[in-house]
């Protein structure tokens, strides 16, 4: 079972095979329950944990670990008699020693059980790019490439609250561009970011604690939507 109030590693032991019989990934990248690829680059890593307990657990949080350290937290969802949590992030892995693990944190009056089927508990990783285009000039000229990406975060000291959870809409702080090697984004007012012209896939997360219900959304200041 999954104990409470402690990060527990999810034992990843099988590379997924799709309904057509195609193996999605390499067996050699799965090492002792860790994703440890042989190709260096930035990876879009996603994880899902699905936990059942009786009585129903209070909360479940999926976490991504890099090289044995916490890297990012997931969000929580109610699913009938269970709790699920999604997590995702862009992570650089050096192709040799770097690895990613999926963990789960459970708050409950009893131990929980992972639903160990491929659609309910899994880790997936997609290589975005093996190298940067080398950075931009810092001028108004577009400097990005089709594989350019950036990561913007709200960075505070550990155990520092990120803001109150009150009814209604609140702006979440974004105070640091953690990486942007192609200079595709600018940040202002600790919350607004501006991207170069183009079509983007934007992955975002804004977890909360001890709330009845919440969701996160993106707001376009330019279009007022």
C-alpha cells in the first residue's frame, strides 16, 4: 500500500505498448523504475497517479523527481472513490546520468493502493529538442526556432506560501524566467508574459492546498479573453 504523509516512489516497470503492438520507448531507458534516456535534451515529462483508499483519501499529489530530488508537484482530481493527480514539466536530461522518477504523496486516514494500469498510473516523456539554436540577439528580430521553448516560474523560498486561497479569480505570480535560450519571451509586472509571434503549446500548472475546488486558466491581456 501507499503510506500517508510521505513521498513514495512509483515502481515503473514496463515500457508501454500501444494497441497496434508498437512499443513507445526503449527498454534501455527504463532503469530500476527510473526514466534515464541516452539522448541529451529537454523533455516534456508528464505523470499520472491514481490512488484508491477506504475511506477515500483526502488528497493525492503526483511529483516528478530529478536525480533523487523533488522537481515539480502535480494537481489533484476527484474520481468517484479515488483521487488522481497529474504533473508535467520540461526537464533537461544529459543523456548519461540524469534520470526522472514518479512519486506520489498521499493524505489519508488509511493506506492507499495505486491503480496499476497503463491509463491510470504512468510516466511519459517526449524529447522536445536535443540542443538550443544558440540564443537570440535580444533585438526585435525573431530569434526562435520551431523547437524553441521557455519556462517561467513563481520562485520563492521553500515552505513560503504563494498566496491566499479565496473565492474568485486571483492572478498567480510569475517572477522568474528560468530558461529561455532563444529569447522568445519577456516578463512584466510579475505576472504577464509576452511571446514572439507564432503558434505555441503552453503547459501550465497552479496547484493549491486545502481548497474545495479550483482550476487554472490563461488570460489574454491583449484580447481580453
